[in-house]
C-alpha cells in the first residue's frame, strides 16, 4: 500500500498527489494523511468519482487518513487510453488573477489553477494568454516552471503580442511564443471546449 503524507499541503495538492499514485498502479490501495476536513472531503469525492472503495480514519491531533482502493476494471483500462493532449481543449487566460475581488487571493488561486492543469491529464492543446494574463508567461513569473513543463509536454503556450507591448514585457517572455489576436481567435474558434479564466 502506497502512503502519502499530505499534512500541511494546500488544496488541491493532496488530491492531485493521490490521483497520480492511483494512476500509476494497476490495482491496490493508496492511503493519504491530511490535517483538515476540506482535504478529507475532497479525497472522498475523488474516490467516489472513480467508483473506488474508500475508508476514512480519524486520527489523533486532528488528522485524517483516507485509504482509496483501486481495482482493475474496464473503466480503468479506458482511462489508460486517454491521450496526453486533448486537441479540442483550449484554455484562455485573460488576467494574472483568478476571479474578481482581492488581488492577492486571485494570484494565489491562479497559481493553484496552473499547477492543477500541470498535474492533470489530458492536457489542453493550447493555453492562450492576453490582457494582464501575459504577465504569467514572462521571466520571474511564479508559474513559469509549470508552464515550461506543460510546453515540454506538447501544450502550446501563446501570448498576445499587443498585450506584451502594452506592459513593456515583450523582451521578457519566458515561455511559449508571441502571437496576434487573429491566431488567438482561430485557436478558440476551432476548439469545441474553450475554458476562459481570469
């Protein structure tokens, strides 16, 4: 049985770590220890989403251990055939913040979102950045390493050239390519699944 110590980790990391371990085994159990009820509930949701058996233990010190058992099934075999990149899936990021409201919180949420995309397959075909979203693709961006990893996996990282010019950032691009609004429009128009974030 694989054991994961996810104490002190912010969501969605406990779920992502657990799912990665489940994806890496044919069958067996993964036991994840967390230190809050939100993480516990999210792990339960993960187990239910995969139709897996699970057990929850309440430990001392406010800890919880969630054990998920993966069994070989036709659905498991189907999931293995998922392609690395979904050709019809595009993410459009229009801001360096996620959601409206507190900007500091918005940056934290965006960082968590990009990390989640990096750790979840299949990947989008393209990630398009425009308006202040282009600030995420330049040098010293907190998500630059995750974006580079995605690019290495075959994901197109495209930044709006007009936007980079506006913020005086064109010479600081750290990942992907610079393009124009026509290309961004074409990528979105030709996709059947566009997720807009910002």
